[in-house]
């Protein structure tokens, strides 16, 4: 397993954290889901070319 550090300004971090809290979700879990979706979209995009 690898660790990924992301630099956000204070306002971005606060908005992201609040959005996660409103959904009752962990910030790390949301980021992992977004990364998986992004990687999957890249694979689909490459298959179309």
C-alpha cells in the first residue's frame, strides 16, 4: 500500500471535509473512490481510440 499526499489550500480542505461530513463519509474513502473512477475512465477512453 502507498501513501499519497495532496496539498490543498485551507478553503478547499474545509469545503471537502464539510462535504464528506454531510454525507457521513471518510475523506480518504471519497478520494479513493474518485481515483478509481478517474482511472477507469482513462481505460475506457483509451479503448475508444
